[in-house]
């Protein structure tokens, strides 16, 4: 009995052990699913040869060379052709060690990695760099590479390798901005016109640029070439080189206009750059006024604005600093002027970082009466520990010498502060003067309070101090015409700056709105002074926008000053008229003159291409009624304006146009107004496709479009709206990333498949399910997979051609032709033999 129990117990133990063994082996048995091709289709219980081995795995595709975008840890690194092989589970890229080194992997990441040759092929990245993965997203042509951070170089956030910087295509371009008006009064009429031209040529890394303007007022015309220069970047120095006309770099000294050569470091090429800015010009017009903005005596912006507060935020300044002279000419001919301060923020550099500028050439004066000496200028800033920067510079010419030395300090949450001292020695016609100038600057954004102090500055100079412009006589910013302002020729030698204070403030008030302030005052030795103040408050209540603005200006050569206050209210009318609103404005000055106006505005057409405005108002000065109507159309090839305004004594008809022309290796394109750095979309035969997130930009009949604004030395992602594709064209990848250099025309090339949609029925040979079919065309390759009824779907197929079908070492060829062409799917039968 005991023996039987032992045998029985042993049998149970054996069964239990076998069960445990089988359970432990379940994972291996289920590691790979298998689908029998016999289940797909059989004929008379005879199984068919069905070749699905390549597609039995996830992401199984045909090996070959694919044009892919490569991402490392989610960040784009480059786009290039990669060869993919089949490694029994999925497509695997053929990559070398030098590829990973270029993308940021440290040379000493792992001992085994260090011993490899740069040209060695990486077969299994996870063995060499544990934790690394490679995934190929076939439908998006995107190669995702994941490498643990410990194996990567510590590059600053947002950095882009200089090897990715693209000098772009060779091109020739011209950017234009034209405005004209016909003014008719009771006794006379006159015409005004203004043309602003920026043109250039790109050849490799070189940029030839010209900036010219044309002004015609009542038959008196003038062409003015503001600057012509040859430029390029010096990548190894993170610098820009320029020869020709330009402005010296700001910071230590004020910018001056000169003709010569300069080499200067470019912060936009650094990962954490502080980019230069163009100031926002605010003011108040009391009628349909002409606003003119000058810098260094040159007109850089001119157009017409309606009554009320205006804001100009699209300036293309010619320098990084240098005050802007704003002139507002009202419809009755009166002119009021003010200065918009324009200066760089305090010069702060990271620890161990240099910022330098060298310039040599001939000073260019705004007046023929001023001197134009040859000079040399150099500046240098260097970042020290503890958020401290030292900087200085010097200017040397025949009759002038100046030297500066300063220090800047970052105080964390408090902001950044700089202080410098400048000494000068000036040889004037009758005497030599020495002097000193003290300057303090402060900048800070207070995120917690919503306060932005863009720039606060103060400067005090002794009576003998002159900056370079003053020493050469250029001290009168308002040289408009001789009859508008008469100045003593010796005034520039008798007055120089004593003190200057300025502040630019923007304050968010949470739900209560926004407050902005821009104030500036300049005092001169001898008692003269000039100042300007612009204050604005804006808020919104129940979707109704309210604004209150105040403007004050006073010039040193006129005893009068000007106070203007304006109120605006904007009410949306979308319930009654889509994309429209009503605007009510009222403004008045210290003389008691007031203007009130009511109008309707809105947008229309697809993508809001058309904007319109109609207004009617009353002017207490002379009990005058007035009105205006205007329209602006933003098209694919430019922007166009049309306007009409009237008052009791004046009628004005105005027109305007702005845009660009770009001649590139693939043709000529008419575009919207151009920025400094551009991109060319190339999607062969994809006509009329919208470039996403860019209003009014569509590809032309050949599939090209110019994107007028991209950021240099940064990754710019450009996408096409595939919903706007025609029926015979497909884009294989609708997103491209470009990294252009400054002033470049970067190419964003989108591979396309053009042809007809064909459902091809193959006859003749016994072709198995899963066979591959391919048809080669001059422009593209169309391919597909044969189904279980010997049909294959081909997208982008030509009108006629030969299809090559392959499976399990066998193949056949089928010749077809589409008889009736259309945009619909074509059902075609062809013999494969």
C-alpha cells in the first residue's frame, strides 16, 4: 500500500512539474504570432504560394534608400537619404559612428564606443550605448533615435549645430513698398508718392544688398540710396562680415552711418541669443495724416493713417540703435513731430563669452554741411563670473578721439544694470574740447507683476563732451525741408547734449487691461530741451475693447508744444455681419480742437485676405465733416491698398502696393512682402497647395511658393495643407525643417508623386498575394502590393508604362495604358508575363 502511494505521489509531482515547465515556456511560445497563408485563399484544397514574409512583422516594408527626417531625443537634427536593410524583424538604418558623433554623442560615451572607428557601421546601438533605441516611422519618413542623456554632449538648450546651417539657394530679389496720394483742395491739387526698395543677390554665403527710396512731392522727386553692402557670415567666429554702407554696432557707442568694412559677433548665431529689436512707434493722428519716419536723415517708413491713435510695429530699421524722427503731416498741412528713442538693452554676456565689433571707414553725414572723416571704431564685451560683464571701446579719427569703459551686472530677480564712462576729445574749428559722459541703463521683465521695463536709461555729459555725431555737426534730427525749419549754421557748434533720460514700460493689469508708457527727454547745454511722452491704456469688457491714449511732444527749436488725448471703442458685430466691428474714436488737443469719428471695419474672403474700413467723422476746427473708405487685399503675390478720404476743403485718393519678386534656380516668383530670411517651398506639380500657418501663401502652377519670414540659425518647420492637393498629386511627406543662415533662401523640398490613380488587374501568371509591383516614371516611382485577387493599387502612375511584379525570386512584367484620362480611379487590366 505504501509503495502504491509513493508511485501515485511521484506521478502527481511529475504532472505538476510538467505543468510548471509549460507555464514557464508560454512566453517564448507566444513571442511571435504566426498567420498561415493557407487561410487567405485555397483552390480545391491546394494551398497557394503567398509571399507575406516581409509584411508579417510590424512596420515591415521594402528595403532601400529613403529620404527621412532624423530626430534625436525628439529634436530634429537633419534630413538626408538613409539606406535601410531588412533585419528579420523590421527595416534597420545603415548608420556609422560618425553620424552619431555629428548628432551629439560624446566620443567617450562608453569604452566600446571609444575603440570604434568613425566609419564603422553601427549594427546594434543598444549594445554599444545601453538604453538606446532606433525606431523608423515609415508613414512619416521619420527616424526616431533615443540615446540616454549621459552619452550626449551638454549643448545649450535650443542649439543647432553649424553643420546644419544652410546657406540656401542662389537668388536675386527685390522687395517693394509703394504708396501714392492725390490731394485736391479748393484752389490746388498735388500728388505725393513714395517707393521703398530693398533688393539683393545671394551667391553661396555672400549677400549683396541695396536699400533705396524714391520720394515725389508735388512734382519734386528724389532718389536716395540709403545703403549698398556686401555681407556674409563667418560661422567659425559666430560673426558677420560687411563691406559697404552700414551702421556701426550699438551698445558701447551710439550707431553711426558709415561706408567701410566691419566685423562683429552675431548673437543670433548663439543658442540663447538676445535678438535685436525694432521699436514700436505710437502716436495720434487728428486726420487722415501722412506719417514719415526717418533714421539718420533717411526716410525708412512712410504711409497714411486714419484719425486716432496709431501703432507702427513693422519697421525694418537700418541700425540696432539711433533715434527715430517721426513726423505727422495732417490733412490741413500742419506738422507735428517727436522723437522715438531707439537703443539696445544693457550689454550683458555669459561667463567666458566675448562680444566684439570692429569697423573702419568714412563717416556718412545726413547733411552736406557736416564733416565726413575717416575713422576706426572697436568695442569689446566679456562675460565674467557672478553675472558680471566688462565692456569698452574706442573711436579714433583725425579730429576726434573717444574711449569708453563700463561694467554690467545681473542681479537675478531684480534685473540687469550697467554703468559706463566715456571720455572724448574734439577738435572744433576754433578750439579743442575735452569732456566726459556718464551713462546708466537698466532692464527687467517682472513676470509675477506683468511688468516689462524694456529699457530705462540716463546719461549726463559735461559741457565739453561731444559724441561722434556731434563732433561732426550732425545734431539736427529734423532736416525735412529748408522752408519748414530754419536753423543757425553755427548752432551745431554751440550746443551739445547735457543729459538724457528715457523709459519704456508695459504693464499687464490682469483682467483690467494693459498700460504702456514711452517717455524721453533730452537737455542741451544752453537751455534747450526736447521731450516726448506716449501713454496708453487698453482694456476689454464684455468683448468690447476700450482704449485711452495721451501724446505730448516738444522740440528744442520751437516754443510751442503739443498735447493730444484720444479715446477709442471697438464693438464686435459678428452677430450681424461676420468678421466685422464698429469703431468709435474721439481726440482733442490743448488748443481746443477735437475730432470724433465712427466707422465700420471687417475682413472678408477666404483666409481673411480682404480687410475694409469705412468711417465718418466731425472736426470742430472749422466745423468740418470728413469721411474715408479703404480696402486692403493680401494676395499670394503681394498686398494692395486703396483708399479715399474727404473733408470740406480737401479730397484725397490714395493707393498702395507692397510685395516682392524672387528669381531662384527654378524660376521667378511674385510674393508677399519679404523679410530678411526666406524659404522656398518646392512640391513638384502640386499647384495651389496652401502653406500652413501662412495667410495667403499658396504654391504656384509648378508647385513653388516663397515663405517670406523664417528665423535664421533656428529650426523652422514648414507644413503643407494636403487637403488642398489636386487629385493627381500626392505629397509623400507634408512637413520639412529648414535651418537657414541670415539672408538665405532655404529650400524646403517636398517629394511628390504625380500621376493617375490606377487599380490594375493582372492576368496570366499565378501571382501570389503579397507580391510587390513597381512602375518607374521619369519623375517618381509608383509601387503597391498585389492582393489575393491579383489586383494592385498604384497611385501616381503615368498614362502608360510597364509594371514589374516580383515575389519569392520570380517576376513578371505587365504593360498597360489608360484610354480615357480623368481625375477618377482608372480600372485597367494587363497581362503579366
